């Protein structure tokens, strides 16, 4: 019983870290997109 609980917790931790990585990747992409939009709109000096 206890070992299955521990395994479940490990699986949950793994899933959560995967989700966090995915979200941070999406945020990174979003910031890159915003940065390129700003870069295109700003006059080149």
C-alpha cells in the first residue's frame, strides 16, 4: 500500500515538473514573439 503511494507521488512530481517545463517553454516563446514584434516596430538606429 505504502509503496504504491510513494510511486504515485513520484509520478505526480514527474508530471508536475513536465507541466512546469512546458509552461516555461510557452512563456519563453511568448516573450520571444513579443520581442520580435517590438523589434520590427522600432525604428532602426
